[in-house]
C-alpha cells in the first residue's frame, strides 16, 4: 500500500486551489529528470525541449513607490542558467516574479522566442515552473501525501505520474521520510520535499528562489545534478542565490542596476511621460 494512500490527500478539499494557487498554468514546481542508476552512470536522457530563448530588455521593477532596478538586459539560451546575485532587497525575487508573469515590469519587455509577453501574457505560463521561497506544502500531511497532491495537481495526462513520483523521491533521497508529516521534518528535509516537485511536470523554464537554502552539502550537490540534467535537455533556469554555483550561463549582479537616487519611482526622470 502506498504511504500516502487513503483519505489524507482529500484534506486539501475544495480550498486547495485557493491555498496553493488556482492557476495550474503557472506551477510552483518543476520538470522531469530520470533517477540515476546505482552504478552512477548518467540517467537515460528524456526528449529534449524545443529550442527556446528567454530575454529581458531594459527591464525596470518598482516595489510600491520605490524603483528597485532599471536598465536590466539579459539573454538566456537553451542549456543555460542565469544566476542572480545581489544584497537583500536588490530585486532578485522581484525579477523572478516578473519572469513568472506574477507581476508586470514597470517598464521594458520580457520576450520568449522573440515574442513580447506584454502582447501575449499567456505565452510563457505553460513553460514555467516557479519554486519560490515559500515551500507551498501542507504541514499536517506526510511527505508522500504532499507529493501525491502536487503530482495530481500538475499531471497533464501525457506523462506517467507514478514514474515521475518515484524519480522525484529517489533523486531527492526521500525514501525514508515518506510517512512522516511535514511538521516533523527539519528545514533541510522540508526543502528537499519542495524541490522534489521540480520533477513532477515537464516544463522548460525553472525559476528558483534561493534553492540551496537549508540544504547540506550532499543535497546541494544533488540539486546541482538535477539542474545539470535539466539544462542538458535544453532547459533553462533562473536562480536567485547568494552562493557561487557551477552552472553554465550568465551571472547578473542586481546591485549594479539599482537607481542612483533615493526617490519614488514616479518622480524618476527615467520614466517621465512625453
């Protein structure tokens, strides 16, 4: 019998969509990778993603009345990870929210394969998995029940969800934790459960907010392996982090895009009408 079988998952009830996000198109989870064989050989490669390029052009972000960053440009090619650095409050999480379509840019454009998202806002939604700083898990449910919920929530009928669940459990080393309620886990174990959701639905763009937080060295290495597999399939990733990560792709220090003035954004001469 599965550790999570029974009525446990129904505890989400009719409020599941409200507490965890009603729009399935922007999923706070990730993409499929295959478990590594016991001999350490590379997993069998899944079908590569179609070629896709993500770009930001002259982006500016406002938080309340304050300009957070401006003049930001980047291009992310298949197989690349964009690592975002900068002090607290520099706009790393805000940029992830812009890319996920959860907030609009104050100015500038985000483009997916050359097409501006401002013209077709739904264009990127089916391509994104956003693992935010909030774990989006239920404290009273077991590890298995939490993953089972997300597997059902994200499943599109085109993939073997049972196989994806098994791969996620294996890759994040959760085998011995499946029956334990989330509230009994350490911070690092909770983080691993949250990251396991990255393996439950195939989407090319991962947006990760401080994904290494609370992880020990072994599980940080596992995360880098997951990212490496994702990028090897032509996927893309954008990560907000304070650590130096060995991943292919550009680096962006948002502190270099902070406004040189301490004034409300609507007073900035950069954004005057006319």
